[in-house]
C-alpha cells in the first residue's frame, strides 16, 4: 500500500511538473509573438536622465523571430538575439548582443507588456539584472517604453506569405512556369519572390493541388478559430527548425490551405 501511495505521489509530481513546463512554454510563445514587429519609442532614460525628444521621436525597434534591433536616427544602435522567461517576476529577458557598442556581451533585463506597449529595463553587460523599472544616476541601466506600430491596413489581417503548386511531374512544372511566366526557380524548387511580384513560392512533386499559406502571429489560436468556424486541422502546428513554423487546414468547402507563423521564417 505504501509503495502504491509513493508511486501515485511520484506520478502526480511528474504530472504537475510537466504541466508547469507546458504552461511556461505556451506563455513564452505567447509573449514572444507579442514582441514581434516594429515599435516606436514613447519614452526612455539612462542613469536617471530622460532621453532628449529628438532621440525618442526617431528611434525604431524591430523584432523578427528571436532577433531584435534598435536604430536611432537611422543608425544601428543595438542588435541582439534574445530569450525570455515570463514565469519570473518581473518577467526576464536576456540579450546576446551581436551589434552596436556592446556587441559580444550579454545584457540582462526585465520586461512588461500591456496592450500595444512594452516596457524594458536593461543593465549594461557585467551588471546584475534590474528588479524594478527604474534608473538612477550611474547605475548603468536603461529604461524604455515602446509602442507597437499599427499593422491595421486595408489589406488582409492574415496576409498570403507563401504558395505551393504540386503535380506528379515536378521538373515539368518547373519548366512550364519558368517558360510561361518567367519565374526564377532554383534547384530546390523554390520560386524567387522577385519574379512573382514579392511573394515566395515552391513547386512540389505530389498529387495536383495549390496551397496558399497565410501569415498569423499564433498558429494554435488561428486553428482554434478555424475549427470553431467549421474548418478542420490537417497538420497541427509544426516547427521546421531554421525554416518555418506551419500548419495545414481545410475550410468548410474542403480546400486545403496553410498557416505560417509570422517571424518564424526568413524574409
């Protein structure tokens, strides 16, 4: 009986640990998705002194995937690979700096996301992580508040980012489209965006079909909406390291279509 109770306890602890890990992973993915895109500076300060207006008004932050960069008055100020840990309080962010004055160093920081604004506080390399969103004279910390640039346009909120054309004879399809439409198609059957007006594509040797891929910030959330509206998931969220994070679904009419997670693929 005692052994059975111990086994149940061990199993329960393992379940709780695995559940916590899954929640951390989902929280990390959610925050990382919210940090994507282009941001403009609202306010900033260093060592207790506010940035002048000409700096805040002409600073831009761009995040794509796990890389972020900051330009000030058109000049690169900082570029870094980053990791986040939303389970910590305050939420933690680490930079492995690849460009700018601190290139080669590591910066430890904290962040807070609220709506379309994000707040960061970082220490210079070699200093401990801040514990509050505050700077003081000579503390080597930078505090900045950024507002996300609106992505609302008159176009689709989930733009077409990729397309595929499949057929039983791949080489013949490549020859057909390069001859008739002038597409540039490489040895890997990738269609150059420059030859299609800006949209990348690919040729596949498979049963005939055409697949459009729509860019979304969170594939799992998009699939929930698709299924609730009568669509079906064909391939769930799948990560191809260094290439793309994608999924496939069918709409109520049976058309097979794809999703690509924004920021997960090279431009």
